[in-house]
């Protein structure tokens, strides 16, 4: 593994762990009976994703967009452009679920939007791990 990517690999592992924990809290009975715990888990996940994206935006992608390797540059440009979908989903999620009360009033919708957000997050991580990181590690 390229040492420069080690923090990103570690963050991805942590994000996957937090995503699994959040997903485990999406059992309908649990969401109905403990919306506060569900909200706290979602907020922890979102804060961690936000910090990770900030690191990518300020360090990783600017460096990769200056790469001399055409494959790395193309992959970085494509993935950087795709960040908007994840950011939009995160913003919508945060706005729609500001409180445990909001979750209590619509637990099924919370479950659905949580699963949607988790899908987009996992898809994003998988793309970076499968397409971008191997190019950087080989360079």
C-alpha cells in the first residue's frame, strides 16, 4: 500500500464500520423504540464522513489533480465530480432528520433514507478503492 494513501484506507475502514453499526440500528422495532440512538449513530457517521471528505478535498484530490499520470488524473477528475452526489445526500439527510422526534414520526422513511445514504457512501468508497487507489499505488 502506498504510504500516502494509508490514512484514506484507514478512514474507509472506519466509515465501513460506522456504516455497519448504523445499519444494525435500522431494525424497525429499534428505530421506533430508540430514535435517539439511531439519530446519534447517524450523526456520528455523518460527522466522520464530513471530516473524511474535507481531508480528501484539501489534500488528496488537489494532489491527484496535479498528477502527471493520465490515468490517475482521469480517475481523480471523475471521482471528484461524483462527490456532489454524496454531499447532497448527506445535506438532505441532515435536513430531513434533525431530531429524534422527526425519526419517531416517520421511522420507515428514516430507515429508507438511511439505507439510501449508506448505499451511496459504500459505492463511493468502493469506487475509490477499486479505481483510484490502485492507480496511485502502482505509480
